[in-house]
């Protein structure tokens, strides 16, 4: 009997502790949009990306033109000339693939530039969120912008403006 009483007591204590947890949420997209440095960094990245995309597209257009020219002249070329032109087309195409990978690959220039410009801002946001979580004794802080399955969130638990304030920005 006594064990059952202790067990029931523990279950009640556990449920009381679970309901005593504080939860909040942030909208990281909203936070980022309200930080001018982030917007500036994103604009820089977009411009670089467009510039590099154009450079790669222009290179592939050259490859396409080389191939069309080769097809039109193939009947007039010797076997040796055909081979040289084919090798030139293949080399140019490989050069464009390498350039595309250099700019947009997993460790490419765009990734490195994003790490340089955006990551420090994101780290500051995360640091502010963690600070607010500790100060406010929050058990969990969700991000509504991260594509989570939060179907409803009461706006009174949104601490996004608090995070912006901690970072020194006003809404």
C-alpha cells in the first residue's frame, strides 16, 4: 500500500513539474528581417550569386555555341580536326562545371561568403535566445519560421521582439 502511495505521489509530482515548464517561441525570419546587417549581407550574397550564375551561364552558352559550330562543320573536318574540336568542347564544359562547383559547391565561394557574412549574425541571434531562455527559465523555445509543425502559437508567448531588444534593435 505504501509503495502505491509513493508511486502516485511521484506521478503527481512529475506531472506538476512537467506543467510548470515555461515555453516560448520566436520567429527567426522576423528577427532576421529586422536586423539591417542581415538584410545587407543577404543582398550582397544575392548580388554575388547572380553575378556568378551569369558567368557560369555565359560559359555554358559558349560550350553550346562551340557544339553547334562543330555539328555544322563536322562533315568538312578531318578526323584529327574533329577529335581536337571534341576535346576542346569537352575541356570547356569541364571548365564550366569546375567553375560552377567552385562558386556553388558544398565548400564553394558562396558558402564561404555566407559563413563570413551571415553566420556571425545568426550566432548573435542564437546567443540572445539562449540568454533569454536562461533569464526567463524557459524549458523550450520553438522557432515558428523553421518549418516546424506548430499549428498554433499564442502571440503572448512570442519573444521575438525581446530577442531583437537584447540584440539592440527596436521593432
